[in-house]
C-alpha cells in the first residue's frame, strides 16, 4: 500500500514539475509576444504559436504520469 | 476551393483624358487590387487637382468629429452631397465649434483661478487684517500663508532678528509675517523648512477692505461662470446632436472622393497616358474589361500579364459554411498564392477538437446560446461567434458521446446513454487512444498537404525526400513503442519497422541538404518531433478531463448542501451557479485556445508557409 502512495507522489511530481518548467518558459515568451502585439496586431497568430510551444512539456509530463500510474495497477 | 482565388495580373493603359472616368469605374467595380507603381522608366502619376482641397476638407471633418466627440458606427446615407455645399457648411460649423471650444477653455481657466483666489481670501480673512495692509510698504515685506510647525519657525526667526511681527488667528490656521525687506529671504528659508505653503499677496493686490466681502463677491462670479460653462457645453452638445449624422456621411463621401483623387499616385504616367497595374480575380476579368471599355468610350488598352506567383495578393475562396474560419487564417497570416488554403480543414477539424474537449450537453447548450447572442448583437465579432456556435454544436454532440449533462451522468433519474465515459477510470485509457488517433489522422492530412505543396514548388523528388519520408518515420512508431515496452510485436515486423524508420530519417536528411549540412543535421534531430506532435493531441483528453472533474466536484459540493436542507439549499444553488459559470468560462477559453494551437502548431507546421498580402481591391474600404 505504501508503494501506491509513492507511485502517486511520483506521478504528481512528473506533471507538477513539468508544468513549472513550461510555465517559466511561457512567462518569458508570453511577455515578449504581448510586447510584439502591442506594436502590431498581426502578431497575434505568431505570438500565440510561440507562447504555447513549451506546453508540450506538460503533455510529456502527463504521459509519464499516466505510465507511472500504470505501474500502480501492475504492482 | 483548396487553393486561394485564381488571379490575373492586368495592365491597363488609358489616355489622361479618360483617366478620371476610368478610375471612377474601377472604384465602383471594386475588383482591382492595385500594384503600386515604382518610379522606373515611367514617372509616378499626379493626383487629380481636387485632391488637395478634398484632403483639407477631410481633416476638418475629422477634427470636428473628434472635437464634438461624435458617436462611431452611425448609419450613413448613400447620397452624394455637393462638394461646395459640404465645404461651406463644414467651414461655418468649424468656426462655430472652435469659438465655443475656446470660450470653454477660457472659462475653465478663469474658474480655476477664481476658486483658488476665493480659498486664499477665506484663509486670509481669519487673520483679521484689511486687504490693503498686506502691501504698499517701503521697507517692510509681508509673507502670508500656512505653516505646519509655526512655533519652531518663530524660535528660529528670533535667533536671526527681533524685528518682525506675526499676526495669527486663534486657531493658527494661517499667519501674516511682517519683516524687513532685507530679512525676507532668510525668513522664507526658515519657514520653508517648517512646512510652509505660501499664499501670494500679489494675487489680491489692488483689493481693499475686508477679505470676506471679496470672497463673497468671487463666489458669485464663480456661479456666473459655471452657468456660462454649462450653457456652452449644452450648445456644443446640441451642435453634436444636429450634425453628427451629416458629418458621418460627409466623412464617408469625401474619403471616397479623396481615394479616387489620389489614386493616380499609384499609377505610372507619361505626358499623355497613365498605366495602371493590378490583380483581378480571373473570374471578374471579362466583366471588368467590358465596364472599363464602356466608361472610357473604347479609348483604353487592357493586357493580361505573366506574374510571379509569390507576389500575388491572396483572396481566400471557400464554400459558404467554411467562410467564418477564414478569420482564423487572417489571424495566422494568409497562405501564399500557390499553396493549399487550409480553411476547409479548419472547418472540418476545429469543431471536433473543441467538442472533444468541452463535450457536455449542458455546457454546449450554454455556449451555443452565448455565441448565437454575440452573433446577433455584435457585427464585428460575427465570424468568431459563428465559429464558436459551430464548435458548441459539436460540444453538444460529444456530450451525447460521453453522456454528460453539466458533469452529471444521470438526468432525471435516468442514466444517459454513452459511448465513452470520461468520469470513470476505464474511460480515460479509451479517451487517450481516441485523442492520439485523431492526432495521427490530423497530422497525416497535414503531411499530405505538405507533399502537395512541395510537389508544386520543388518537384516530385523533393516532395518524396522532404514529406514522404515522414510517413516512413511514422512507420517506425511501432518499433519505438515496442522498445519502450508499451506494445509487443513479432520479430520480422520489428526489423521492418526499424529499417523504415532509418530510411525515413536518411531521406529527410538528404532532402534538407538543400539548406546545407546544418539543415540535414537538424532534420535528424527533429525527426522525432512527429511523435511528440502526435502525443501533443493528448491534450484533447487532458483538457476535457480537467473540465469534467471540476464539474463533478461542483455537483458533489452542491448535493451535500442540498442534503443538509434549510439555508444550505441557497448556498448549494450559489455553488452550482458560480461553479458552472466559472467552469464554462475556463472550458471555453481553454478548449478554444488548445484547438487553435493544435491547428497552428501541430498541423500548420507540416505544410504551411503563409504570410501573403491580402487582396484589397480599390474602392473596398469606402464603398459599403
């Protein structure tokens, strides 16, 4: 039972830390993108595109979390 | 439909005697996107002679509109008012408005000055000296004002000199200090260090007698000036009310005239002829030719020209239901002339992604109602609202797939039928697989589009090397999955999968050699992105799951309150309302942006170049 708890913590860490990483990256890009948009509205599309690129990190975290949770069932 | 509107580049040569009529015809036909002439062998044309006067008038009209703060979006008539009449009435109105504005400005200044003076006088009045006693001395100087720490200032003054006298009222709210002229500077310094605010005696020099009486007189003057100010404001408001409609239609018709008058600046010209170059949708070419020939009584020569496809303006050209999605293309940047226009694919896939994430019958109905309301009320947001409405309809459909109504799986005691369950654990795996399958299909459509674009631009060999290679890399997917231990496959297939993967990467690297060795190296590193791109579609499951879980939690909380009965029922209703409103707003934003992102990032990068200049026909802005 204790192992299940550790597995759950592991899954949480996988998604939580990857989300922090993505957030830090998006913070930088987002502020730059808003700056560009203030100059020229047409940058919305490109700005959005650039801003969301780090989100993939969270998706990886999520997939790893799901795989880790799979361990709990197996074990 | 798959490509942007086909264009024809036309060169129109017209004698200057017919130019004005030809330009007017071009303006009203609204099909020619003028290619601005650059000074080379031909000079740049000169505007028609009325251009200067028209632009002066337009400046006047716009300044009037801003001075009077007229409303925007007024409906304007279609009539063509006489220019001399417009000029006469605009100049008269302009003088009137300028006078009134100046008067208003002066009144404001007077009021500010008088209010200050009145406050000063009232402050001084408490000291009890008549006004004439503050000035008119040979050796004495008077300082008046308020001081925060008067006692300290007094002590410091005493250290300097004894020759001064201070008058203060009992509440010590103000003071008047009489001192030798030579010590004035020193006294000022001491006072300033002790929180001194001066009331300058110059402002009431020339006044005599009691300050109170003067203060009362000024109060009356202030009231008069305020009345005058209010009256002027009302007059301006009346002018605005009477004129804003006419101003709006003048503005429209004058800017239209001005656009025509300034058009020759974009043409090439010699002494006797003008040369107009531009793009016309191929389908409108014949009718434009006929109209122009009629307008210039046959004295016109129109020739079709070869053109570089990269520089043509782009007009998207889609079936009617897909048209609102052109808005998303404008947001991203239009496709160039010779590449696929993905609007139709956006139309087919965007609502699916949105619905998959916000798949709830109840939420779908709320957002559908909301978007239909926005669509009816706001002309400007019509395209966006239509997109949202379609997406919401898809939400309702997916709501039936998942069997959810505001996060509830039961409705009126009956369990909703469903294909997949998002609220239970066994459904999540299915959901993930479904998301990834959707992603794989979407990305492969993108690769096919990329293959087509590459085929048109660089030929079959490049298309196979740069785009077909991705399919081979995808065929390596089973090998990667097997080596991660996620699936198990038999030996011969494992080898086949691996060799296809390697072949794909090598082909891609050769294809990218075009951009140099670094490009080839980058291609090898980036070959893995195809899998991360597909994995990225897991957000379809993730965003939806978050939304459902939040809805379930809201419902659980509310149910608990309902069970407690009494006042808790009210709290339960509040929880339900607030919670679901919040969840809908979050879901709407999240689902919209994530769907958009999947299109822009995962899908478009497989084929899209973009960045073309939009087709803006001459006359489009002003004739509506």
